[in-house]
């Protein structure tokens, strides 16, 4: 069982040590391809690999065609839009992710961005406090749950909307479920986005929802840029001088938003939600363990396709 780690952004050294131990204890071998710049190097490296671990690296049909022996690819992280799932399925390759392993890292960033926005992006002037503000969680998955927990710790009144999560699951966490996405946006001062980028959700956050937010509303995006309707966002920021947009994923119209809206808009220079040592280690080790479980027990718990 040859496992290849192919990562433009390398894992932490501690993560590599843990991954290697798991793979080798199961009788496999671990091979590293880090900071590669040439895709042909990647294609050559994956040619005889049985398993592949990636981070944000793209697993395309071309890569899959080059991986003649590949049986499983695991994305060390939650999002998996960098993996061509139909191409994996066509080849009989199992694709997995590692949900929840970076949830706390992303949640802490979401709260940090809220504080940053509330304090005028740390510019001089009078800011506001998060305490007693209404926090809306749009999608109550692993990250959303953590954001709710941290928000409550700051004294925020926390609500959530997720059509796929039973209301009693939400209320068990002392979070108030909303009956519709419209109710969430109409009610909450801060909205934290955690929905995936799918055909149903792409460009779904725009004028219809943002125009209804309370005065001083702030949208926090640590999910995906594709879920935002960027032209409508710009219109709302122009029409509503009280609205703010703070994101971990710079939109395509970043320069325009930055020029026109000052401290009401901020984007991190590069997506950093999962960029903590702990998340890096957790996701890498989880990916390795899932690969071993797949080969030894045919465990497909986290299969995506």
C-alpha cells in the first residue's frame, strides 16, 4: 500500500510524523511530494500510488487518469470541491474528506473576524460589542456548531438555520432554530456562513437576503466565495452604509470593494480558516487513519461519491 501525500502547502512536521507512523504500522509506505510547481511531477508521483492525501490540491480527471493504481483519495479537510468526484466514481476510486478536524480553527477565525469588524477593523473610533447581539449560523454543521458555542460564550444570542438538521438537535445546544433562511437574515446582526458551494447554493447570498438584515448587520464568510452574488453584494453595500462584509475568501471584485467601502469590507490576503498547527495535524492524521481503515476493514464512513 503506497500512500502519496501531494501538497503544495506542506503539512506540519508533527502531522507528517503521525501520518507516517499510521501508514507504516499498517504495513504501507509513505511518499511525499511537497511544494511542487510542475503538474507533470505530480502525475509521475501518483502513477503507482494506491492512496492519495491532498489538502487544497486539485484532483482533476487528468490526475486521476495518471493514477493507474489509485483506490482512494482523501482530502485532509472538510471542503472537497477540489476533487472531481464523477471522475473518481468512473474509475471506482473512493473519495473521502475529514469533516470536523478543522472545525475549531475555522470557528475561532469567524469569531475573530466578528470582533475585527465590530472594532472598525482596529482603526481609531468607537466600536461595538458582540455581547447581546444576535448571531445567526447559516448551516449548523461541525463549524457552525463551534461558532455557536463560541458566540454564546461571548454572550451572543445564537440562532441557526439548516434544513438538513432537525430542530431538536439545534435546541439541544441551547441555540434557537429558525423556520426559514429569511427569518435568520431578518433577525440577526451577525450572520456566519457555513454552507458548501453547490449548484443550489452558488450565488445564493445576495440582495434578497442581505437587504433584510437589521441595521448594522455584518456578514462573515469563512465558507466559499462562490456562494456570494458579488454584484448584488456590492449594490447592497452601496445602498446600505450600515452593512459590513468580512470574508476569509477574497471575491473576484475584491479591489472594487476595498476601494469603495473602506473598513466596511475586509478579506484575508489568503484563505486561512484551517491554517492552524492543530487543524493541520488533526486533518492529516485523520486522513491517514481513514486510508488504513479503508484498506483493512473496507471502512467507507466518510466516502463522498
